[in-house]
């Protein structure tokens, strides 16, 4: 499975500096068994609309096999089937503790990556 999280969906000086982290993992119902890959994708946009979010998630998960798992809020609380059809691949919202821990790992990575970009004042 591939857990994703996006940090930065709030305005900074009129722009949205977002970072999406994707983590390819093998999980059990309770925990992460193995981390197979990690990817960070930064993006600056005038708004964090659904098209931007989907593009960011697709870029971050490209080449990682398996079901995408994301928090429902990352897809603006829409039904899973609708988010899956927009994303263009199988996805789900977390149900097990292992899935939640994978998303939590992606969250820590995206948050740290975004903070690093802001600290370095890197142009995107």
C-alpha cells in the first residue's frame, strides 16, 4: 500500500506551499512491517483546490504499487468511490491501526519536508 499526506494547505503570503509525502509500505493490521520507499513532492499553487491535490498525490505515488491510503480530509471529505474515480487508481480511507500508522509516518515526513523548505526559503 501507499500512504500519503499533504502538508501546507494553508496560505503563506498569498500562496500555498504544499508538500506531499508518499510512503510505500507493507503493513500488518497493527503496525508497519516494512518501508519500501519514500517520496516528497513540493508544489506552490494559488489555491489548494481538488485538481492541485490530485495532481500532487498522483506525482507522489507514481511508480509505487498498491492501494493509496489517505485521510478523508485530503479529498475534502468526499465519498471513497468518488475520490477513487478522480484519482484514477484504487484508494481507501484508513481502517486498521497499521494503515493509520502509515499515514502518520507520511504526515511526519510531509510536515518535516515542508518545514525544511520554508526554513531554507527555497523557490519552488
